[in-house]
């Protein structure tokens, strides 16, 4: 009996031990499996993490979101392809209308995930007479290498030699005028992204000035393209010579005390003449073609703040606060269209007006076509300490846009103050400032706009974005 009890107790202990052992084994088995799974996951994660991060980073750079200004549609654009192209017709009108058309063509190519074939520009103002358009290649005005470098991963411009066969291109007729709406334009672009159109190596966009009418892009997208549009070295060097001449005249005025009612600093205050002697650039729109255009625009839009007479411009420039006299005022005008020979007369004492002939640089300008002359003036206006223009002029608007970009890059979110350390101050002489004063309105481009409408067509609703 005792033996049987002993056996029973041993069996009971063994049973308990067996249950315990089985439990331990089971837990050990589960723990081992979990551990192995974690090791496999960790190893895979460690090996593939760099590629995943790279892939995500590339996707972040390759996709961008913008929206249609009317319908708030959102769409994605993939990384720019170098084996698919967009070809556009010759771009026309003045320099800054051509810059806007260039940007629209480039952004269209980006939307289609394609490279823009190097377009042809126009050296003259004539756009109705086709035989007078005088075409000029893009790389004769803008540096194509710098464009592709600065806009790398965003937009690219290629050459015809990059294509295999232009004859197999797909032609897309782009509409114009009032019947061609922004919605129709966007719908056509969407179709060009689909098969079979997208299968063609080249999409050739045809139509009458197809990139002067509609857009689907944010101001910030345009600003990015404009930053990449760097003039060729010859234009940059020529504009720097003109700026040096302007500053030289300013230094002479300071040394000669030409202003009898204002304090003039001596030249010793300027250690580096080319950097420290300030000047004002005024885009003085009083040419005959502008006066005809602005009067029609005022009548059609019922806005009285578009045209400005010579006397009004001179008076308002003289009202700008914070200007240290004497100072040179460079007048950027289209000389071939100017009929007013009194633009140098009647200025406030201390404001020393110069145009190309009085400055002694007309021989430099006249060897170039109109487009290049305008490009030189554009650079002179962008680099001025103070710029005054017309808010309904495309030239003035793009000058201010570029100056606004410079302010933003310097950390300024607005240009409302008259502090001496705020450079690149801009004004619109056709719009009176606050409180009914005669000072022109301070002007900074609103980079949050959903379209370039205010820049390309003009507006009197401007401010320094306080």
C-alpha cells in the first residue's frame, strides 16, 4: 500500500513537472519564434531602409501639388522625363510677356512629365506681322545651362538634337480667345497625359500665341521658373556697366554738392562705389503705345489708376520717404517709342534724372535689338536700391516679383517700413499710398496668389503685405 502510494505521489509529481516542462517548452518555442521574426524584420528593415528613405525622398521631390484657380482641382506631376518632349511655337510680344509665356510653356511641359524643347523667342515688338517677328533662340537671351542647373528636378529644357524623330510628333491644337476656357485647357492637358497621346516622343502644341492666355499655376511656381531664367553673360555684363555708370554719376553729384537744399555725404562715405552709391530706377511708362493702351484699358475696366502723366510720376517719386539726396534717377523707357522730350525736366531738386543718352550709354544699347535692350533695363531696375513702376505694366510687375523674391530670401516678410536697412523697396506711382498722401503705394508681390493674373494683367490692389 505504501509502495502504491509512493508510486502515486511520484506520478503526480511527474505529471506536474511534465506540465511545467511542456509549458516552459511552449513558451520557449513561442519566444524563439517571435525572436526570429523580429530578427528577420530588423534585418530587412536595416538593409532596405536607405532605399525606402531614398524612394520616399525622390517621391517627395518628384510629386508636386497645385490647384486650378477656378475649380480648385488638384493634380500630381511625376518626375521630368528626358526622353519625352513638348514643342511650342515661337513666343512673341515684349520681353516680360515672353518670360511669362516661357514659364507657362515650361510648367505645361512639367505637368505632362516632359522636357520642353528649346523655344524660339522674338527680338521685336511686332506680333501681328509674322514676317517682322525676327526670331531668336532661347539660349541667345537666357543661359540654358544655368536654367537646367537651377531648375534641376523641376523643369528641364532640351534641344532638338535630343530627339530621335520630330516628324512623328503628335500635334495638339490649343485654343485662344474667350471661347477657350481655362477648364477646356486643363482638360486637354489631362488627355495629353493618357495613352495613346503620351506614347509619342514629342507633343507639338500649336495655336495662335497659345501661352499668352491661360494658366493653372501658382505664383510660387512661376517665381521658381523666373529664378532659373538667368540672362546670358553678355547681357549681365552690359547691365553691370550701365549700373556702374549710374553710380558714377551719383558719386559726382555728391562730391559736387549739386543739391543746394539737401545734405550731401562726401565720397569718403563710399568705400566701394559700385556697391554703396544708391540710385532710383523709374519705369516711366509714357511712350505712345502705352498711352493708347492704358487709356483704352481705363475706359474698358472703369479704373482711373492705370495711366500716369509725366508730371504726376515726377511729383510722386519726389514724395517717397527715406530717400537721401542727391540721388540719380534712372529712367527706363522704350526710347524708340518715346515722343515726350521733356522727361528730364521738372524734377524735384536732389533728384537727378538720367536716360540712356544723357547717361552716355545709348551707343551700348543701340547695337542690340529691342528684346536685349529691355533685358538690360530689367537688370538695372531689379538691382536698384529703390524701384518705382506702374502696377498695370508687365515689365514693372515682374521687376517687383523678382525684388520681392530677394526680400523673402533676405528674411523680410513685408516691405512696409522706411528703414534704411530694407533694400529693394518698390513703389507703384499710379496708385496713391495710404492716408491720401501723394506718396506712391509701397509694392510687394503677393506670393500666395493662386494664379499670375495680378502680375500678367495688372491690378490696383497692391500693398507692401504688412
